[in-house]
């Protein structure tokens, strides 16, 4: 029994170790706003949607919770950070914390709804939550700006020194730094004994209950955590654009992040990052060539991806998978 336990601990330790290419990837990512200054704005967008994709992968890939309304937490974090900046104080880091905590609390409340029922039930419940928040933001126009969005959000300098610039370099650096910190925290979580119990719940919930894993508590914790990460992405979106609109709650947001995970791979945190990079670059390039039909080419790419196989198209990303 002791040898089995030690083998399991060694397996967790081996999977948690960083691969050789990971530090190189993050160094290049953090340096990209300076290496490609003219593309700083798209780099900022990629960092934000990558963080959003990682948050969904945490619940979908590691616990098997299907969500079609994950944009609820993105939008709640965005509006919380924007309102805080407009009416309380414009400090970006404090606003980021407020948006993250607000979304975490919302996720903790919503977690009670995903503990029961089938995948179809969870789909409808999560979608319904996003629609409810969308309508609330639309009706409370005295607070949120309604269909016009919350405008006039002016942010202070990051760390009191770095002012947001029109080229988007500071915004890109800020978003990439938050992505890196959140990614490492989530990576540590999924490669811990706690993360191993999550995968046990994903693979067979009844068996996990039978061996004494508190399934409901695990699901509630990971759902609230994922909601907080999505809220951080929403806060970054509002802070770096100076604007929060109803479209952050839209079904398109949840559908797009699901496509990113289809492209990059579910149950692999770097899959969310890879999917976000591929999706945003394809969107940017194709829409500049044919704005009316970019969804057709994106759909064609997804069909080819499914037919050929992700491992063949994105093989470099699958080396040393973590």
C-alpha cells in the first residue's frame, strides 16, 4: 500500500514539473509587447481570452462540468471592475481584485445549481444565468449604461507608474502578467492531490463518492475558482478598453471560448492558451480579408481539425503535455 501511495505521489510530482519549453514560452510571451509593438493590442486581446479559456478548461476539462453560460462570470467581473474604477478608485490592481472576488462569489452561489442533474440541465442553468445577468445589465441602465454600455472608465497607472498608452503596450504587459500568475496558480491546483480528486470526479462521480471524496464540496470549490479566473479576465477586458458593454454576457462569448478549447484541447491548460492564440489570429487575419464570411472559414478549419486530428495539426503544442 505504501509503495502504491509513493508511486502515486511520484506521478503527481512528475506531471507538476515544468517542461523545458515552458519557461521559454512565457519569456517570449511576456516580451512580445516589446518585440511586436505594432501588434500590442491583439496581444492584449489574446491574453484576456486565453485567461478566459483557462477558466473554462478548469471546470470542463478537469471536472467534466459542461457550461454554456461561462460568459456570466466574464461579464460580472468586467462590470464590477468598471463600476469600481468609475465610482470608487481607478487603481487597476485593486479593481482587478474586486472583479475577481465578485465573480468568485457569484460562482460560489451558482455552484449550488450545478451539483445536481445531467449535463443538459447544467447547460440550461448556466445559459440561463448569463441571460439573467444580461437582462439585469440592460434594465439597470442608470447603473450600467444599459445598451449604450458603461462608458467613461478611466484607469490609473499600473503600480502607480505605468500609464495605459494608445499603442496598448502597457495593457498587453499587464494582461500577460495576470495571465501568467493565474495560469501558474491554476496549474499548481490541477497538479496537486486536490486536482487528482477532481479528475477522479470527472471520470466517475459515483466511484469518487464511494472512496470518500467529498464530490459536492470539490465541485463547488473548483466552480467558484474558475468563476474567479473568468472574472479576472473580464476585469482586464474592462480596464484595458475603458468600457464595459452588454456583449460580455452574450452567448457568442461562451461559444467562442468553447471553440478555443476545441482547437487547443480540453483537459490541458495550455490547450486554452493555444486555442486562444489560433482563434484570435485566425479571426483577425480572415476578418481583414473577408469580413462577411470569416465564420465560414473558421467553421471549415474546425471541420478539418476534427477530421484530421488536433494532434497532427498542433503537434508541437502536445509535446510534454501538462
